[in-house]
C-alpha cells in the first residue's frame, strides 16, 4: 500500500493507494504495517510534515518528495525555469497526461487561487495562468471599494446580476469561465478534456458540457509521478 500526502499551507491531506483504488484517510490512524512507501508533495510549511516523516522512519517506510522536472517520460514542462512551477499544478498535469494519453486537456484547480494549465495531445504542457480564486476575487473588491459588498449568502452563478452581491459573485464566476474558454484558443479550438479539481472545481465543472471533476486529481498525479519516475 502506498501513502500519498499533499502538504498545503495550513493542512495535510492523505490518501491510500492499494494498487487498484484510492481511499482518503486520517493521519491519526494510519495502517503503518501495511504501508510500503510514502510519496508526498509540499507547497506549505515543512513543519507540518516533520512528525509524519518521523513516523515513517520509525516504521522503516521509505519516502519520496515529488519534484517538477523539465521532462517526465514524454511529458514536457512549459516553464524554462521549471522549478518555479507549483508542484500541485505539475501533478495535476501528470494525472491528465496519464489518464488521457495523446489527448488535449485543460486542467483547472479551483481553490484559494484558480490555476489553469493547457496540455496538448503530444504531451507538451503549453503553460497556464494563475487567477485569484472565486473567494479571493470577491473579497479583494469588498475590501478595497466602498460600495461593493457581499451578503455572505448569495451563491456563485452565471446570471446577470440584479443586485450588488449578484453582480460581484457572478462577475467572479464568469471571469473565471471566460479564462477557461480563452485557454481553448491555445489548442486552436480542437476537442479537449476539461478536468477540474479543488474546492470550487465541481461548481465550475457544472458550467461546461462533458467536463470532469476529480477531487483526487492531484493525488493521482502524485502516484503517477512516482511510477513514471521509477521507470526513467
């Protein structure tokens, strides 16, 4: 069994992979006797990770940190300074590359920030964008303007706003959708898979036909990263 760990800015999330499927788990009750290796990605503080790695050492479980690289198998990274690409973005691209081989994909991870990455059918990551997430987009306006406000109850939608909270929330929504539509231009409007992850991923996916939401996309990418790295 493989333990997959994603270390964020404020929390650690973990998933177990048994060779067939993925299962979320609690770090406080890990089946260490069944875990053969630990693979992790870290975008947050390593202080959150230290106790977990100490436990792995106690149980003689080897651990590996995922890294961005210029190439992985036939997948290439668009960044010349590839180390500057966020590891979660790279893992999401890897997941798309493995699960949709030789197909165009746009990968959207919608959390605190919304990231959009474009992968073509030849396995080339063409690049992407980093946008404020839906909440950050709206809060930046309410905090920096005098008359724009949010009532805390209005949902995000795509309708034309008929009051200030509507206009604010829906404006953020359609701005994000517009960025995703613009990403299609970089694939010359060819058919592509839209893959969504993150806290607002499911909501955004509902705005598109045939889009796919996968809450475990980054964890799948983490597992694939390890498998592809071993083969190199």
